[in-house]
């Protein structure tokens, strides 16, 4: 990446965000350094867990080449048009938009960067998101066109990074965090998915993919570690059936894990918003104290 990387607006720049997404308070990217870490599963369950706290939530599937969110959220029917805009689908208390609504399952999307940029831009400008407290954006893995396009199109509150504990995943996570840091997107924290497995028969806990790698990555970048999600077939089964575990079984320990991550994320966003507001007020006070010229 060259030194001419696009500059991202700060989370306090409400005017810039209102121009693109009036009514949306926080836009949060959900990213991963590599594929196969369960990022979309985390995005789906995290969006439902946030909605269960009483806030208004949207989930945008920006993984243009592999849009899985409609299946995971159980919304196979396409959204409706309203004039020249699109009304997002809704499931489990979450508004949902995805390229998966508009292309047949068997059709591969073979687009270059400019077309990906245009598609993501349309998901912001042409969708009637309405009033939302959080809009989660499920990104494709890696550090490519979608990530850069998102940082250019809308001021992000920040990015959450999903990883598994093993070193090969952490290697790519560190590159992803560096990319977002370079374009001035706030780093909200790290979620460690598939952190451990608990045997359903004997209760023994096994760290299949090593342990605490996500926590080490968070420490390295001095950002919060938002929590661990266990490895469990029930989570996969829920995604295949369009019933995220957080919605299917509200008392499950797996649900509690996602709810804990959602709470940690809300706290982190509140802290950053408070810091940005405080900095703005401080600047205003300084200007007021400056002598008139």
C-alpha cells in the first residue's frame, strides 16, 4: 500500500456520515485477515445479540464474491423496492442487505475493484436503512478492494477483527489491523472465534487451535480483547438453517458468549464516542479563549 492511502474521517465527523447515512449512529466493519475464521457467523450472531439489547441494528453483507448472510440470517426472499430505493429485508430484529439477494446461488460474481466499490456505495446510498444505532458491515477476508472502498465511502466508527487462535490466522490479522490503522480507521477490538471446544459427554475443554492468540494480537496493538467464542457444531447448524444460535436458544452458553462480546463492543464504542466528543468540546473551548484578531 502506498503512502497515498485514503484518509478516513474521525468518528466524531457526524456531518460526513449524515450525508451518506442519515439516521445511522455507528457504522462498524467486521473484518478478518484470512478466510475460514467464522467472520460471517460472528457478524450474524453479533448483530442479533446487539438487537436483543434493545438497540436498532442493520447488517450489510459487503462480501460481494461470497455473500452468505442471507442464508445465515434465514432471509432467502429479496428485499422490496420503494420508489428508486431498496427496503432492506428483516430477520431476528435486524435489517439485512446483501448481494446474495440479487444473484442466483450458482452464479459467480467476477468483478474488478471499481464494480465492487460501486456495489458497496449503492448499499449505502440506495438502501433505506432508516434510524439505526449500529450498522455492521461484514467484509470479505483480507485487505483488498472492499476494505479500501468502505474506508473511502463512509466514516467508520471502527473495525472489529475476527480471528482464530492459531498463528497462521494471527499473521494475517496483524496485516489487516495495520491496514486499517494506516487509513485511520479506529480499531475497536479483537474477537477470538473457535477459541476452544467443550466435549458434550465429559465436559473436557480442549484448545484445538491453540489458545489466547486473539488476546495476544489485541495486546500487541493495545486495543480491547472483546471475547472468546467456543467451537461448537450447534453454531454451524444454526447458520446453515438460517437461525443464529443467539436467536434460536437465548439461554445457551454460546449465546451468552456472543452477548458478552456485544456488551464489550458497545462499551468500546461508547468510550470512543465520548473521547471524540470530549476532544471536540476541548477544541471549541480553546478557540473561544483565543484572542480576537
